[in-house]
């Protein structure tokens, strides 16, 4: 080894002596080499940070603010189809969709801050070991997805561990924060959007976007306090009722259950199924009456155990239980009953037959009208408030015959038997849902 090193040292000394002896020739040759090297400059790439081709893509997809999770899932299906068309099947390993926010507050705090609502999700794309450059696929996806889905927002996040370390755990290599007075949020947002649009024009910048989503649809509920007080309601009752429908009871009455076998703790909560909350009218109404009992299985038991009051809507099932309708009754104008399946054809006749038998039960067992029986049945389901509409003062006269008695268990069983016998084809309030989300068999014709 020493002899080899000596030979290398002697060769270097001879080359250095030759260069010093022919200074001009060496300087000209070195200058020519430098000039030839400059011809490679157009071939050099420019990156703010070094990239690593790990064969992984982490695509964040953001639907329009306020999009429900089932609609976001539908968008993800269309986006995934487009991804599979762009990336050849022999180069694609796995595609994993992660939609919505974590259930646990701990995961939400420590996880990716870009997942902020049911309109957000990530698509994790893994390529086979032999694949074309990942960056080229990212550029193609960025261009084609923006064109195919203009209402959605797309941006790539660091997918591999090397990129995540270089980004110091942030969602992007460059993170710009704008701080302004809290009372000047509109101007702050306008400046942030203008700054983002300018930064998007910088060569090399991609996926420039605002992390905050500020234009989520909002609904302001106004309560007539005088009218609410007349029926024993407070703003707290209204707020709690809306909160249970929209955000579940975990916000107002958190409950937990621990699996004794695994020791894993789970949140137990009650929430109105989202398929039922598909319009402002549906949000205002938690239907409970003799014919519409969907909340008996979940909302009522939980409300009773938690000491909550249920503000129920439609105690008379849109007038059907008033006892005044016949097979010749017709509905005009924008009357909701024109599209309610209960009031159509053979199904309407089945419900009228049930009302007739309920009339007999109310008269023979309690000496009351069917209207009083229907309202009393709602009030006897627990801590409930029964609401029904009235257009004339005389329609409130039956209030006096509602108090001072109860529907006993035997009468409840008889009511159930009447419904089972007469209403062979029942219809739920799901007819108010948009056509795409109506259960099978529900129509408005």
C-alpha cells in the first residue's frame, strides 16, 4: 500500500511540474474546460429544496366548504379514477383514501392540520419500485385535476420521511403567516389572498393555497323569546336541540365506554343521521308522531337517560292525525303534502284507515278525539314537547282535552297493532331528502 501511495504522489508531482512548466497551455486548456462546462447550465434543475424520489405521492383534496362526507367520498372516487388513468397500472402499487377529520381530539391536535372538515381528505399513492419520475406524475396530476374538478382544491404534501424532515413537520417547504388585528379579519383575508396570488407567479412555486377555510356556509337561527317562553322553552333548549342534531351529544353530554377486553375507550354519542338533515326544514323538524317514530330507537332513549328534553315536530303528522282528512282531500300550491308519499294513492288510504281505527280507540277508551290521542301519545314518550301547526284559533281548542290523562301501555300496544294492521306500506320523513340520498323505494310521484 505504501508503494502504491508513493507512485501516486510521484505521478502527481510530475503532472504539477509539467503544468507549471507549460503555464499558458495549462491555463488555456482549463479555460476551455470551464467554457464547455457552462454549456450544461440549461440542463440543470432549480429547486428550493432537494427532492427525493421515493415513489410516493400525498395528494390533499379539498371539496367546496361545507360538503358532506358522503359527497366528499363521491368526489374522491372520481379523482381516484382519474389518477388510475394517468398512472399506468403496472407502476401503481396502492391508493389509500383518508377522508374527514379524526374522531379523537388527540389525533386532531397531533395530526395533519390541513384535515379540518368533512370536505377534506388525503389520497396516499404508492408506486412500484420501477416507475417513471414521481415529480412528473405530480405535475401531470396537478394540471389535469385542476381542469377536471374546478370546484375542488388540490395540493401535494410531503409524502416521504426525508421531505417531511426537510419541511420541519410543516405542510409545505415554505410557510408564510400573516398576522393582523382580530377585528380586521376581512381585510386580513383580502391581503392573504392577494399575497397568495402573487406568490403563485413565482417561478418554481406550486400548490400555493390558504391553509384556512373561511367561507364555510353558516346558518343563523333567530328565536322569538316571548313565544318560546310561552311553551316553556329557553334558548339553551333550542341550542341543545340543534347541537345534538348537527354535532352530536358528545358536545353537551360526553359519554365513554371502555371495552373490558382490550381496554380501548370509545366515545358514545347520539346524533341525528345526516341523511335526515338535508335541508333547513329538516333541521327545524325532529318529527315524532304515531306514524313517524324513527327517533324512538336512538334519540329518545339517550335523551331520557341524559335528562334532555326532545322538541318534537309534527305531532299530527302534517294534519293526518287531526281526524278531518278524507280520501277526497286535495292539496294545492306549494303544500308539502303534495310530495309526501303518505298522502298519495293507496298509501294515503292505508293511513286514513289507521286514523279511523285510532278515532274509535280514542273515543271508546278515553272519550277523547284522535287529535288529543296523537298529542298525548307524543307527550307520554318521555320528556318531550309536542308541536303542531295551527292556522286558525279554533284549531287550538283541543289543548284543553290533552291534559289530565295518559296513554297507558295497553293503549300503546293497541295503537301499534292498528298501525301494523292498516299501514302495510309505511313511509318515513326521508321523502324530504334530495333524490340522490333517498332510500330505495321512496319517491315523490
